[in-house]
């Protein structure tokens, strides 16, 4: 099952939370069936799990579909490509959502991000993958143009 992640599920931690919630949902549903509840009592779900279910058109009342979703989430928890992004200040949720949307469209539909804070970069971001680093910060820009700045100041 190729799982499509909504942009509200942006980090490995989000995937872990959705996975844990789905396991609890599955346990509660199975217990309700074993108690012969009529109708089966399903616990409420979070907005993140609801988005995952809606986007992938999964019926949580179907035990087989729940098991497949749990297996897909297991794979993503361990193998989803991750990018670490450092900001100089706390980014807004809207900015993160747009960033994740762009990354999933242009790079990989399963990509997740880790957000960090690094006030020393002044402005911009520092982006790290497992094997590369890209510095798009004001600090780096000023450092590259140091000679020109000194010349213009004189």
C-alpha cells in the first residue's frame, strides 16, 4: 500500500503519533467486537489521523485496512527520507505546511522534516540531508561577500 501523507503529518514524530493513535484505535475496536457491543464502539480520532484516512480513502471500521495502514506507517517511521531545516526563529505552521507541500511535490512524496532553531544564522535557513548541507542564511551570504563589504565600507 503506497501511503500518501497529508501536509499536517510533516515529521517522523507526527508519523509516530498517528501510528500510536491507530494502534489504540485498533485495540479499542477489537475489544468492542469481543464484548459484542452493538454497534461496535469506535474511539474518536485526531485531525491528523482523520486527514491520513481521508486522503488515502481508508475505512477504519475495516480491520484489514487498519492493519495495512499500520504496516505502511511502520515503514514510513523507519524509512521516510528526512530533511533537517534550521531556522533563525520559530516558523509559523503555515510556512511549514507550504514547505512540506513543496518538498513532497518536487522531491519525494514521503519526505518528512525536522525543524531546528539556530539564531546565529540571522535570516534564511540551513538545510541538511544525510549526505549534504545547504546554507541559505544571511550569515553565509555576508561571509561569502566579506571582501566586497570591506571594500565598499572603505
